[in-house]
């Protein structure tokens, strides 16, 4: 959530920056709400001053033995007006909060301007795509030929956009997640977290999925309680660990890593990536979350992104880093790097991680603070990124390590998890 003072002090400037994201700020609605709020607060202050003055008169009149009844009636009338004003003011503040809840974050200075992913800017490329001397197959054909990747049975069990993985491929999927956790905890200094897969609305509001993106979520109604939601990413439960908390400065930075399944309805994506495991309703992800002091967030963003890149490098998977333009960033992000891995069957780089700095946007929604060096409370900055999406990493390994006979090589760094086995043999 944006700081309302920015809108109050520079509404046109905020609107201009939001326009670079393709968002049209409803300035008229904000100005109407703000105008009434200011008038109401001014009137309330005047009424309070009048009531205080009249209350003193009541005491003085009674002290002289006079009849204070007329003045007391005025005090009572002012009390009724104040109570009505307080109710209306509370309603206005709720409307302003609801208004701000739908306004995206401001892009950082230097984020490239643009309207779509075509305007994203490549800033780094690592590794050389492998040259094959045979016709490459995609992960679907490879997995089905091995009889270890089964979309037909998954559709029977749950519907489309699910996968059933068996045998060594299922083991590879599990090992990839374990390898990522081991690397991030052992080399990068993260603390592993096991978190709920169901969260309440307050948690999703805190990280920015609600109220704007409810249609993208799987909602679980409950007869005797408020609904819960399946998590779209571990970002939600892990970041909300600090919701409503005041952290000590020495507790920062918090560096947390969490492996969970993720559940997304993929609303509005029908017809996109319907083949295979690229875009599914359920997928696993290892999520990196950092909670830092504001002065450290830009450096933390670079560090977190490099930690995700390190997984790709250890797996020897070619990738590139792109800076998302203003029109392609997520709702809560101030700046985002996407990591895109090379998929030989598509002859293209595809997203495998998104690493974002949210600055104070989520923290303001969550009331997540720390005590700074002046012993004053200040909003923390929050960051997260995939380190990595496990299913897409499996896809990348299968396609980049495929052999002509349909077998799949196991990256050297993963072989200790397989007892030294170097290949998943063809059927």
C-alpha cells in the first residue's frame, strides 16, 4: 500500500508514475474523499474546542451557584454531533483504505518504461545453449516416452493443468527441491521454514493478492468460520510472519527459505501454455524471502537474485536475467528481475524465477516494522524470489540433458542424491 501522504502532497506526480505502469489513478475519487475527510476533521476539532469551552463554563456557572442547564444542553448537542462525525470519519477512512488497497506500487527510479514484456531489458546472460545432433523433444514427449510423466491420469484425477510424475522423474523433482533448500541454507545463509498451505484473507491482503486478485486464488469456504485460501506462493505465509510485529534492528535481515506446493487458478490464462508443466494449477516452488532495513533493500535485491541464479549455474542451465519494465511488473513490486532459463524444444528463454523488491508496500499493509538506530519504529522492506520453481526446473533439466535414445542425464551436482547415478535410462 502506498503512503497516503504521497497522494496528499503530490497527487499529480503519483498519478504520472502510476501511468507508466498502465494504471489510471482515479484522482477525482481520491480528492472527493480527501476533501470531505479534511472538512470533517476540521469541523470535529472545532466542535471539540467548543465543547471543551462550554464544559469549563458549566463548571464556572455551577461554582457560582448558577443554573448551568442551558449550557449543559449545548454540550450534549455537541456530543451528538461529535459522535456522528466520528462515525462518518471512520467510514471515510475505511473508504480511503479500500481505495489505496487497489493502487499498485510505484516503480523505482531507473525501472525501464514500457507496456509489456516486449519492453523488458536483458541485463545478463549466462551459459551457452547446448548444440544437439539429433531432433530435440520437449519435456512432454520425453516424460511420456519414459512412462514417468502422465497428464492423462492427472486429468482423470483432478482435471487439466495437473501432472502425475512417477519413478526416477518423481525422484528428480524431489531432489531438485532438496538441492535448492540445501544450497540456500548451507551456502546462502537462509533459515528454512515450514509454513501453512492454507492462509486467511488478512495474510493475502498483507502481501497484495487481495482484494484485487481473488479470482486467481482457490478459496475454501467453511461453514462455521471465515474462508481460507490455498497459497499461490510461499511468499504469502512466510512474509506474513512479520505482520503486526515490531522487530529489533539486530534481528534484520531476516532471510527465510520455504518449499511448498503453490496453487493458482490461472484465471485469464486459458489457451496459454496448455501443453505440459509450464503453467499449472499446482506446482512446487522453493521461495526466498528477505525482510530488511530500508537502506539495505536494493543490495538485498541484487543478493537474492544472485542466490536464485546460483542454482541455475550449479545445474549448468543457460539463463538470462531481465529487468521487467513498468508495464510488466507485478502489482506490489517496485522493481523485478526475471530469470529465464533456456528451453531447447522451444528455442527460447522462459521464466523460471521472479525476484522482486517491494520496498515498504507490503510492510505498510501488514504493519510490519522495526526499531531503527534512533529507537523509532519504521516500516521494513520486503523482498522475495523463486529459488527456483521446481517444476520448471525439472522441465529445463529434462530438455537440456536429454539424449538421443530418450534417456535424461542427471546434472553432476545432483548425482550424490541419486547414489551416483548419472542417467535416467530410456524405457
